[in-house]
C-alpha cells in the first residue's frame, strides 16, 4: 500500500462502526490468541468491532498500541504484530497491544482513516498518535517503546493495565482487579499528577533505595529530579545566562536539563560533555554526575546514551 501521512489529532470517530451482537455461543475472541500467527500474551487483545470501543476506553488507564496488519497482503506486518504482542509482556502492563487485522475488521481501519499497513498508533485518553509506519527489527521496537514510555513517565503517566485473563473480553480486567496502576509507583504518580515534585522525588527515591535494580523507578527518579530542578525556570533567561557564562556549571547544567525536557537529548548531552572537557576538579565532577543522571532519565540502553558515554570517556581521558 502507498504510504501517506497519518494525522488524527482528535478523538477517534466510532460512528462508522456497527455494533453487531456477539457471535452465538461465545464471547469475542480471547485476548492475544484469536488469530493464527499472533502469539498469546497477557497484555495483547485481538480487536473486533464488538470490543473496539472498550479497548479504546481502556486508554484512560494506560496507553494502548493499536497495530494494523494484514497477514494475507503483507506477511511482514503480521510479524510486526507478533513482535509487539510478545514485547508487551516485557513491559508488564505499561501498555496494551490491540491487534487489528484490517481484512477481518475493515470498518475499524475505515474509522481510524488508516492510510497504509503496517501502522502502529499510540492511543492515550482516547486520542491516537502515530508511532510507526514501517516494519522494524524487534530490538528497535523495544528501544522505541522504552523511549515512549520514558517520555510518558516524565508527564506523570505511569498507569498499568492488568493482565488479561484468557477468554476475557477487552473491556474486562482480570477478575477482582482494580485500575491498572502498579501499586509500587502509585504514590510517585499521585505526586506528579498533583505537581508535588518534591514528594515525587522522595517517593521514587524510596523505591530506588529499596531496590536499586528497579530501572523504571531509577528512570522516574531521574526525570522527577529534572522536573524539580527546572520548575518555574524561565527558558530564555536560563539560555542567556548560559551563553554569558560558558564555564558556569550551574548555568550550563540547568540548560542541559531544559534541553532534555524539550526533547533535545543530544544537545543536552553534548553541552555537558563539552563542559567536562573545559573544567576540572569539583566542577568537572559536578558536570559528569549531572550527565550520568540524565543518562538514567533517558535510558541506559538508548543509542544516544551509548554514544554519549563514549564521548564522555574521551572527554575524561
């Protein structure tokens, strides 16, 4: 299919969908196991016209990834669906994968105005945002998903879906389960949602102290600290101060924080690496520690972090 730009900034239009009765003698296909070639997963659901709306509504708890594919027309797109369903288990409910076979449910593709396959769309609070429009290797998928979730964490979006029991409908959570929020992060999430950054840092710090191997808590702590340091800062004033004082560690590290929040990750890293090269003693160590903290915020497996670590080693030695 020809690639076309995909842009659906508003809520999903469900008016094109009919609401047929469920098939006689059974519920809609079970999550993660209703289509040949699509692996079972506790965090994947085969999307039908019957459960589509409920699947979208679940995006108020945590993100939904809708993956549109056609095994008959483009087998590679079905492989992408398989990979996403498999990877969903690694992230333990941070997102739910909705598998949309465009041949089986063309009305859903029409409602979503899908220009081509494959297409992966992130849905949050009922609003779709395109993520991928091509087949990519599994490792690249894992990296992309990690980055998306880290960005959402900085916005205080840390909810989780509950595992989907075999045979459960898309709108049904595991029996007896409450909202899909991991209780470990609930206190920190609440603090972020309330704008209490000091408390968010404190809660994440408790988690990291209790379990240093909790990389998600460590990333949350790092980003909460960035938000804490930049709260109320005027971007233009900060940049002007950094430009006027190129060797002022406080001024430079503040702008590095702001760059990171603005999505200019490489600029943030390069600013601090250059600062490490120009400084020595306590100032150099301060710049290095800030940079390492930002590595944790972005994710230590991110290619930009790996490259920056190499550049930092060159700057130090």
